[in-house]
C-alpha cells in the first residue's frame, strides 16, 4: 500500500499539502489538488480513515445492543436501525446479550473500548449498570423498547399499556369472557405494561380477574406452548388467549391444534408485535402491531441528535400501537 509520503513525491507537493487535500482542512490551489488526487489514484492510495476519525474524536460507528437476536421482532428493529445508520454514514456493531446482564455489561465495555460514537440500547432486564456506565462516560445513548426509569437518557418505546388494553378489549368486544393471558418476563417493562393493560380492560368492562387464567412465559414459542397446555387442561377452559408476543402466540396455536381445538372456532388467539411470521401462521395471527419502522427511525434520529447536542434535556417518545384483526380471533 502506498504511503502519504509517496503520494506527495509523485504529486510534487509536501506531505502537509496532501494531508490538507485529504482532510479538507485548508485551502489548496486547484492545480495542486488535482495533482494530489491524480497521484492518489495512480498509486491506489487509501487514507487511514480510522486514524483520522480517532484524531477527530469520532469513529463513525454506533453500537446496537439487543437482548435476543433470535427474536424476529428485535431482528427487524436491528435491520432497520442498521440501514438508517448506514445511510447516515455510520457503521453498526451488533451485540446480542442473550438476556444475560453479565454479557450485556461485557459487551457494553467492548463497545466503549471500540470508541463507538453512540449506542442504541435494548436492555435485557432491569439492570441499570451498563446504561449507567455509558451515562457516566458521557457516551450518547438511546433506549429502545424497554425503559430503565432510574436513568435519564433519550428513549423510544411503544405504548405497551395501550397495546395490552387494545388486545384485551378486542377479545371482550368479540364476546369472550374467559380471557387468559400468557405474560412475558416480569423484569422487563413491555411485559409488565401489557399485563397492566389487560387488567385495566377487564376492570373497565366489569369482568372478574381469574387468577387461574394467568400464566407466565419467556417470549419464546415453547413457553407459549406449555402455558397453553396448562390452560387447556383445566376443567373450565379459556375461550380466548392473549399471548404477550407473537412467538408465544405461535406456541399457543400449536398446543391448541394438538388437542384438537379449532382456531378461532373453539379458541381465539391474539399475539403482540406483528412480526412477519404472524401473517403466515395458520390461521393468520390477529396481533398488536408495534410501529417497528418508526421506532427504529426515531432511535437513530435521537442518537445522531444527541451526538451533536449533548447538553439538551433527554427526550422520551412513546408511540401508539395498532390492532390488526386477522383470522385467529372471531366474534362469538
């Protein structure tokens, strides 16, 4: 690889002049600039962009922390974030914490050592240590999907309470009265707020809370499957199930079919997220659609804005969800 000194010699200028042409830090005569660019092309010279970025205190990379890369919802959000960041001339380093706080902390340290310009952070739970580390080091950060209320940083989330309410309201207004719920992990805000929305809808429609219709899951299909097997083994079966994400709803559909139930004739099922797979289940899954595109767009926008305006007060954006009625629910 050619050196900057060889470029200067071939162009008949000083090394300093070549540097000014590359970095655009001082006026260089058109003739000299033309000779430098020609020499760079002939010698196939490539500037050391990493070194230049480090001198300027920036690397044009961002970190993206996700809790579960196997979950299609996070995969879809990550894809859009990467695409939008790329269009803004930023590379993205993806880190998957596997819902492990220790792995999340270690990856956070890796991103700090890589000198990323900022991090979009989807926490694996309620552990604030990783995010606090970023705040203490004044590294721009934006929380997506899961709130950590103890730390004041920019955030973009969907209204999980509203989504939980919409799902339950749809089932109630469709004539269902024994509505079960399969919750997600208790240590993440989306799961808790969706359950709160479920409770509020039951209260508003004067339906009793039935403890035997509440099951816990972990946002993966096997947990939805197991919870549904337990619900359907009871003497009084639910007539509808609200699974707090689409992956658990897919497990719910499988369990119902295995014991010979017809969906939605015998059992209505509604999911949450509107991952792409929800359209291709049999029957197609009624779900609460999170505004994935807008969430990702706003996350990148807030991060880039924070890099430029580090002293601005943190912004918290909450986006509305939409009920998508497909074939897995029906009116009684």
